[in-house]
């Protein structure tokens, strides 16, 4: 992963208007406000409007956990988004991903363990490289997925592509609880 320089400091949440601070803090997990939200707290209006969408993509969509995390990890890897990849590697591992699973994501479609996962990672690569999922990849996924799931594939990749760009450009530092932050 490429180390990025922090360009936007983390906001002291105590300096926010109470309603803005509450909105940022409601994204906390386990009492922690992640660094992404401390940086994005410089733009409370964006946080207010983006988090419902991001929350849908993360936890309310139609894809299975493993499929969603494969998509997120792959686009994070392609974008060399250290923060995104580290956060979702931790989530994926908590959900049962192994070292071999993480390595397969890094290798992409060629490292996939089955045809379905190969198609998922190819969808990411297709969008990353060409801004469209190829017909062959679409057809492979459509054999197993409903129309709603196909839409969720596209929006999951797109959401985490955009987030990767933001994390890389803003230089959001790794949260201190991530194993990679201690290296």
C-alpha cells in the first residue's frame, strides 16, 4: 500500500456545533469515532447526507457479507487505499476471511477460489479499468444474482471507489486500533 500524507487534520469534535457533533458521533462504533469521521467533520453537511447511503451499502444491501467484502477489499486494493483496505480487512477477518482469502483479493480474478468470486472481482476490475462491467462478467453474476443484487454490486464498488479516492486524497490516517497502524 502507498503511504499517503495527511492533508486534512482531524477535527476536534468539541469545536463543532452540538447538532453536528452528535451527527458525527452517531457514526461511532464501540464508543470510537473513526478517523474518517474526524476528518469529514470539517464538512458536517456532507456527513449528514453521505452516511445514510454509506450505511445502506455497508449493512442494508442485498449482497451476502462475503461477497460485499470481496468487492470492497478489491476496490480498496486497486486504489491502494491503505485506510479502506485495513478497515475492511479487519471486518472481513472478523467475518471469517482467512489469510488465503485476503491474498486472493490482492491477486484479483486470477486468485479467486471459485467462478462466482472470480466474477465478483472481475466486476471490480472492469469498473476500475473501463467504467462498465463487461457483458461476460455481468452474465456470470446474473446467473446467481437478482436485478437488485446486480445494482448493489455496482453501487458497492462505486461507493468504495469514491471513499478510497477521498481517503487517499485527504490523507486520513489509520485508526490506532488497526494492526497495520502499529507497523
